[in-house]
C-alpha cells in the first residue's frame, strides 16, 4: 500500500487509533494493514452473494470483527482463506448502466437484481467520492422520497444483511464498505419494507415520538398474543412471509407500531434494545437439551452493536437516527415471533458455568476453524452489551455476570462443530431441537 493511502470510497484503509470500532480489545497495527489489504482484495474480486440463492459474502463482517477483537495477521489470513474458496467472482461494471443510475428512473430500473451489484457499487463509490458519506445517506436512505424509502426498505431485507454491512462501514469509518452496503441493499428485495416497516410506521404515533412501552414489554405482549404464537408453522419455508405476515399481519403490526423512540429516550432505549435481543437469544432453550443459540436471533444481537455508533454519528440527522432505532426494534420483535415465539428460560442462562473470561472467549472466537464470522460478531456484541447496560440493568432480564455466561454459551456451543452444526435454527419449534439441522428463512 502506498504511504499516502487513506480510506476512501474505493480504498479500504484501517488506522487502529481511529478505526477500531465501538468495542475492541487489543487492536494491532500489523493486523490493520493485512485486514485492509484483504478487504480491498475481497471488494475488487468478489460478488456480494456467494451462490444463486442469495447467501451473503461475510468476509468484511468476519475480518473486521476479529480485527477488533485483537486478531493477529495470521488469524486474518486464515479467516480470509477459509471463506474465499466459495465466493463468486465480481461481475464486470457496465459504465453505461452506472451513468444511467444518476437519473431516478435509471436508478430504479436495476433494483432487486443481483447482476447489478457491481454497477451499484461503482455508482455509490462515485457518489460518496463526490458528496461524502453523510450526504449520500441523507439522499439515498433518509430523504423521504420514493427512491429513499425504497432503499430503506431494501436495507432491512435479507435477514438485515445490507444493514449489517453498511453499519460495519460506518462503525470502522470505511466509505468503501458503506458503498458496498448500499449496493447490497439495492439488489435486495423490498417486500418486507412494504408489508411491515412502512405500515407499522404509519400506524405508529410518528417517528421520534416518546414510546410508552419498552422493547421488552412489547416482546412479552407478542408472547401473550395467541394469534402470533400460532402464526408460524415449522413447514413454512419463509417463516416471516408465509407465517407471521400471512397469518397474523394485523396483530404483528399493532404491536410493532408501538415501538417508538424519542430524542430523550435514546440512551434508555439503546440499553433496552440490546438487553432484550440478548435475552431472547440466550434464553430460548430447552432444559432437556444442550444449550444452543438460534442462528436467526444472533443477527439481531450482532446488529445491535451498531446502534451505539449510529446515535453518535455527527453527519446523520436526529430523525434518521430515531427512525433506524425504531425499525431495528420492530425487526427484533418480528424475528422473535417468526421463530415460533420460543419460551424463554432465563434461569438456564443464570446458572450456566463460567469457565472463561472475555479475553479467552475472544481468543476462541478469533481462532475458530469453521466460523464465517457469526461467532466473533456475537462475542463482540454481547461484551459490548454488557458495557452499555452496566449500572442500569437491575430491571433488565440480562444483568450481572449473565453476560459472561452468555459469552461462554456462545463459544461452548459452537466449538468443534462444522459451520452448519454451530447454530440451531428456529428455537420455538420442537423439530428444530430434534433435527438440529437446516431451516430456511
């Protein structure tokens, strides 16, 4: 890398002093260099999906998470090599298509099509180069016009992967990864936004209005609403689309719409949101089974860490910040219901033995031989949650040393397992515990 390098819309460049993330542990200078080089390589060579079913390339999430947790350059190289073999090559950029995206109709024409990922990436790189990250987010996600609303809906598609990707770019101050996240959003579908997020927002008292109920209270309401509990079947191939949003959309929207966050609730809601997702992810257990963590729920935990960065971004407007928090809280509720509203056994978590402290947990996550980053993201997000909730958690379900117990559950339940056997999928169903096998969205 040239000595004049700094992060730009086309160049990934991590500087430990400024780009270590909201939670980090022993970030290394030599690791920052290797991570930057390999992320650059990934951006230039690979598609955002590694197969034609829309499975996501997780290399940026993985490398940035373990870099933040003190990985060595060898760890980074191993993680890259572990995941590079199955990636698909990037498609060539079509300059004519990129040019046409400057017009609203041209931008809209390519939405939802994975073949356009490279074109959208080039387009957003150009936009960020010209205008800066803040103005591009304001224009393409938060302007309130049809294009921005459409993009915001897509940002929360695909198990919130575009949101996670974009937020890694924001958290680590990498405009190129922000461009990737926006391009990724552009090639996702927007059905969930149209069916869920926009209607819930319309039913709510308004963006940024003081919410009367915490996310935890609304979670308990979901559990008590029989229509929601019964709305998903194990056989549903898409448990959100064919389950909740087909059999109980009104009930789901009614509860989700009640989650709102005002400016003076930000700190309190931030802790509530993180605590609640860690609670349902860790406590969805069966007393007769070894403890496992739900693959879908961990995405809600893994994305919770970014809220701490988002609420402090100087270039994002207050309304946009509150709106992102509200949408995030609503997807957290929907995700819980979509996995069969599992019963939550917090006592199982509270009595889990503590064998390792955080540095050991991070070391195991960083050096895991088959993880594609989900475990490292989870460990970092849970440790971060402990810090956010410190001192105010007495009324919350996850408190005291339970955070560290959950860190132990995370590594104990995933070490020695092949990638597919690391997680359980859809913990509310007996079949998930019996099969410990695959399930789809």
